[in-house]
C-alpha cells in the first residue's frame, strides 16, 4: 500500500482529529486537516509501517496533535503581536545577549577584616 492509498484509508481519522483540535471552528478544521495530510505525505518515507491501519491511525493522531499545537501557538503569537501593535508599541522585542553570560569573579571575603 502506498502513501496515497493509506491516506485515503485513514482520511476519516484525519478529519475527526482536525475537528477535535479545531474546537468547532469549521474553517480552522479544514485548514488543519489539509496540514495534517500534507505532513502525512511529507513524512511518509520515515514511517515504519507494520501493515495495520491501527498503526497508521496512531501515527496520524500524533501528527494531528503536533500540527494543532503548532498552529495554535502561531495563532496566539500572531494575536499577541497584533495586540502590541494596537496598543501603539512599534519597537521590537529586545533580543537577549548571545552566548553564555560572562562569569565574573567575586572577591573572597576576608576572615581577618574588621
């Protein structure tokens, strides 16, 4: 069975996962199902299939969870940036310094000082 045939076999599973993660938003569910199918086909060469649809369904569930979390995170980031722009903040985030922080030697306290 090739990737396209297997995707058609588990397509109801893909749509069910997309509806579940979309929480009632039909447009988002459609976009999510398409993203899940794209990812399924993209990562097909890495999949070690044992020949059962149950195994493929579990793999689709994992892909759905990953795609849904990524999409939700991107949506939340987009919403946060829009809120910042609406509040009038136009400067970017300050980047943390690159590399490890500098280590500075602290003086050892003297036991004989007053």
